[in-house]
C-alpha cells in the first residue's frame, strides 16, 4: 500500500475518550493501591465484576494487562521467565506473559502512564467459564502474595442451558458475598449491586449496538478498531463512565454510517474473525486487509463482552445467565448456530479462524468447524496459525501469503 493510501485511514474520534478512560482506570487503581483508600479485587474478564463493584471494590483485570503485554510486544520476551518456574510454553500466553512481567518487574503501564507496577490485590476472583488457566493464574498470585482466592466453577461445553446450571452458578456467586464482606468490612447492599448490574447491562446494550453498526455496507469500523475500543467494556462495565463512553462511540459510528464513511475505502470483502486477536500484529493485519479491500466486520471475540441478559431485578440469577450463555462456554453445535446468525446479520463473504497455539479454549478450528461452516454458509474459511501473545508461534510471512491467496480466492468467487 502506498503511504498516501495509508494516510487516508480515518481515526475514530472516540479513541481519545477511550484512552482517557483507560488512563483514569489505571490511575485510580494505582492511587488506591498506594494509599489503601479502596479495596482492590482482581477479576477474570468474564468474572462477577458487577458483584465486586456493587460491594465497593475497584476492579483490575489481569487479562487486560496480558493483552497490553501482547500489544506492546513485551510478552514474547517475558514468557520464558514464567516457563522457567514451571509454567509451560503451551499454556495461556496471557498467563505466562503476566507472570513473567511480575517476575521481571516490567509492565507496559510504566511507559503508558508512569505507573510502576500493577495494583496489589486484596482478593482474587475467577470464573472458570472461559478456561481453567485463569484459576491457575490467580492461584499463583494467591501463593506469591498471600491473598485470598475465590471463584466460580462453571459448567462447560453446554448446549441448551438448563435451569439447574443457572441456579448453581447464581448460588456460587452469592456464596462469595460473606468472604468479600470480610475483606471490605462493609455489609452487602443489594441496591448497590442492582445499580452495578444496571450499568453493566446498559454498557452491554450500547456495546452490542456499536458492534452491530458494522452490519452497514460499507462498515463504519473494523474488528481491529473494536479490539481497542472494547477496553472500557472489559475494565469499566458496571460504571457510569463506560455507559457515557459507549454513547459517544455509538453516536460517532451512526454518523459515519449516515455520511457513508467506510472504515476500509472501497470495501470489497467483508470478513468474520473467529478466535483471539494476534495482539502484537493488529496494525500489520489491519493494514494488509485494508490494502486488499477487506474489512473484518464481526468477531466472536468482541461479541464476548455483550452481557445484555443482565437484569438489575434478578442480579445473581441474571449474572449467572450472562456468564453461562457465553459463546466460549457452549458446545460446537451452539457455536456453529451462533456464527450462522452472525452471517445473517453481517453478510460476510469470508471467515478467518485464528488457531492460537496457547488458547485451545478460544480456537474453534480444531474439530472441523471451519470446513462445516464453509459448506453450510457457502463462505470460504482460512485458518491462520499464531498466538494471542507469543509471537514465536506466528510467522508474519506465512500469514501474509495465506491472506493474500485467500483474498484472491474471494475475488475470483465474487
Ligand atoms: S480463554 Fe484463552 S486467552 Fe483467555 S485466559 Fe483462557 S487460555 Fe488465556
């Protein structure tokens, strides 16, 4: 692509507000960790964040830090330090990069905000709905820092959801309350929880609307924009700030649609991205695809932060429902049906499956799904080999060549 063409890519204005929100988030946590002014809970990305906020905790998400380690390309250098203490190079590279970061006392927060280290937790709270790695990850910190570890153990590989599953998870979330009360020293207040659940739901509704704006032709934004702008949905759901941010973003996306502004000029192909992002290669992939006239309009990954089942009137049960109905928790048949519905909405003409070496949980190419979906939808699929964070598993040259050939194939079929 010529430099002229690259220069025409329009930045989404709301990105500035997103950066400010993320900075405020980390500064608030840093201040609380240094002064002890608020209790801090570490939470897995699809853990019970609303409960923690509703009980007055500030919430920190190590997976978000893991993604930052990947995006800044610090991960590949740090992973071997976790390997050296027994954590295999084959397990989650968020986990290994994050533990390596702790061991080496290096964090991207220093360069971004002048913050020396991630905030020390008062409690670690996981939900195994996405994988077992998160539990082992937090268990390491529990031993290292002498901090209580609690969590929710979710049913996995679920087809239709059964009521006993929801009841079980709701009960597990409710049972966290007494321990969390001991840590905060405050009585649980159901109204504060309802407020957090309500804000989280509103965040989700807005986030969904933002993502679904990509159904417009041409699409006003891409998966690569969304992976950055989803930061507030991950770290700030359950807060007013997240709601305010997504109202601004949605208005901008609607305005783009109104004006016919395309994220990828001359959009010729619309793609679905299945699996994790390759954090250290977002820019390269985004530029290559834009150069080829291909816009990634939808992804399972960004959709994973839509929790609009949340209902403030049924806080525990609706949290259980939102965190159990999640794509990653479901069986193959459900996942195929889900992607089929995405196809109906976004009308993509190609699918890219990312086989992330260290995340089998979010790599859905391994049991024939791309082939089955390609036949069912009449849409070609490409699998690329790589990883979310460990760039030693990723060949840039190979991927570029494969993508080029794939887009040629789409051109021929167009
Ligand atoms: S789902 Fe994958 S990337 Fe996320 S924590 Fe688990 S193993 Fe890591």
